[in-house]
């Protein structure tokens, strides 16, 4: 286990970890933005206090529910620390979400404040926020730009209450069975346990000169995991507002990045770039790729080794349990290629049959998790009841096996969920929207294997009698007009005279996948 691990043992809250790190290495760099601006650990802690004061002056106080939809910037990380310092509950929303998803997220979290970036990447978040049709009171909108609001230096210190490690202070969203975001409720304890496990088992910060890069949205639960890992190990993080491969590689080289990661499409993009310059290391300092949230084909391990000269140590996690298991880069290649790491300390895993009976060792079944790293259920109590067994274990919906070595291998999914570029997409949501189209008689949405995206979204329809068969462009425009985010739009269209059915009259999606996967 990495030497980063002991740092976490002296702190049981996020604030406590900040102070421990700022006292240990105050002048060491913590954050680097893509414009070359850096921030030390001590500077970060000091500025968090001033941002907290500024937000307090806007009405944010202990217990306030603050939703934010912000890019991966230093100002966002300052806001995260400030909200925790204030004792607010923060609900982070990824930037690709649009009206439907944002409305659901604000509603289920009962947000009182909504922090947005204004216009970013050509999209007006302010216009969207003010145009939302919410059932309850509209949240107060606060714009956060490249620079977070700060009180004047020398202002009176903020009067705060010591954080409770077991209070729900973080809400992260994941798609439900209908596509509406579910809010997973996390505590400092659940996030610190998994984040420190990510650092410790993943050996982050163990070697000198460690520099991490975050090329995925900091609003993901993976964002706070990377931040906790950096605080635990004392290494800096390069923040990328968006992952554009050629720009990212340039910054990786400039800042001598040693570790980065995300979902498999992130790895594949780097591998593709490396193939364009054979014989020359793409990023000479890069040592490891780490990530989770989507299955990783074993072939990617060999490609990362051969094309990038790095170790791909893919982990296993989800919004509800940010790190179920973490891969050790020092493990043999055959193990890293075939498995998804060992269980994080504080978590427990069991493999259960469909009827809930625990499986024999080495047998495949549903992966169920309990322990400190599991969220405190969802914002919707009904979703919480469905997600946990009677004896308190969380249903992951994943099929897996635990080997005698303690490594987990995830082999499939029970849930009918499409994972495109690491994002969950619920077919039922698209089917409900498309079924209202007058030219569609029947519709099924399936995920198909795709080398770049992991899975692509395929719509299979039966045209309405006498109607002109809609094109893929017509379908995507129909969905976009109803506020669906672009990441969920179908990329392929197939037309059939009738959808295949099972004996229970349900659409035989497995048959559709077999038919169109070729």
C-alpha cells in the first residue's frame, strides 16, 4: 500500500484533511489550471475561507442546499471547499446536462441556490437556468466565472461549526431507470474512505514527481475522489475544462503529467494519438492510467502498454460507491488486464444469486456492497428502498466474480443501461420521448459495442402506418427540442417491420443487440 495512506488517518473530514495537508506541505502546488495559473495548498485553504465568506454574504449558510453546474476550473474547486467549510449541502451537476436533467436534479435535491458559469463553450447556462419550469420555489442563481467570488483580504474570519463526518454534505447524480437523475447522498466519511483507497491502493503519490491530470468533469464523483487522493498524497492536479486530445497532450507534456485517467474512451483517444507518432513517447513522463465507471476491455491494457508505454490499472466504482475496488499498478499485467482491483478498505463485497442467496466463492453473480464507502441512499426514499437489500447491502446491478486473490472481475450488467463514454444512459427515457413521435409505431433503444465510445446509442423503430419513416436527424432533433442532452442522442437508426418479442411480450432487446452488433 502506498505511503500516501497515513495522511488520511489523521483526518476524518474534508476540512480536516485540508488542514493536515496545508500544515504538512504548505508551499507545494495543489492546483494547476490550463492557463498555467497555480495554487499552493496553503493558498487554497486561505482562499477557501474568503470564498466561503463571499458566499455567506450571498445567503449561503449551514444546511443550505447548493446545486452547481460548473466546469473543471480552480474556481470550481474553491467553491467546493467553501461550501464544505460553510456546512452547506452541495449537489453537483455535470455540464452536459440540459433542461430535463437539470430540472430533475434541482427538484430532487430541493436546491435553494444554483451556481452556474454564465456562457461557457457557447452555451448560455444563465438562460437555461432562468427558463426552467420548476414545481417548487426557484433557487437563487449565482454566476461563478474563472475567478470565484472572494471577500477582501483581512476580513473578519467566518464563524463556522465543526464538520460532522457522518452528515450528508454531498449529492452526486446518476441516471435512474427512467433517465431522471437520482441523487446519491454522500458524507465526508464515504468520500474520504474511497478517495484514500484510490490513493493508497492505487499508489498515487508514492513515486516522486507525481502530477495528476483531471480531464473529466469535476462534477462527477470521480472529481472529489481525485482531489482527496491529491490531498492524501500531496501531489498537484492539472485541471482541464474539457478533454480535447491534442490540447490535453500538449498540457500533459508541459506539466510533466505522470498519471491521468477516466473512462475507456479517454484511454483510447490517447492510444490513437500515440499511433500517429510511432517510436516517440506521446507523454514521456506518463506512468499510469486510472479510472472507472465503465467496463474496460482487456485489450486496452496491452494497447496502453505497447502504444503509450504506461500501466493501465482500471478501477471499479460508481456514483453510489465511488471506489468499490482499486487496481494496484504493481500487479502483474495478466491480473490488471482481466480484473478491476481489490476491495477498498472499509468496503465489503459479496456476490449474490438473483434470489439474494450468497454465491459460492468463485461463482458469478450480482456484486453487492456494504460499508463506509457506500452512499446514504438517494434523495428519493423510494429509490433507496429499491437499491438496498433487506440486510443493508447495495445492489450494484453488475455481474461479477471475486477471485481467490481478492481481485474483482466485473463481467456484465444486470441493468438495461447504456454506458456511452462513461455516462449512463437509460433507454426507457429515450423510448418514452420517441414513442410520442407521430411517425413511430414502436421503438426500442439499445446499446451496441463501439470501439471509441464503449457503447453507442441505437434506436430501432417500426414506422407508423402510412407515415414517412423518420431519419436519424429527425429523431435527434425531436429529442433535442425536448431538452435532452446531446450525450444521450442516438447515433444509429435501424428500421424493422416489427420488433421481436419474448414469451412475456416484452421487446427482446438481447435479440436486437445480436442482430445489429455486427
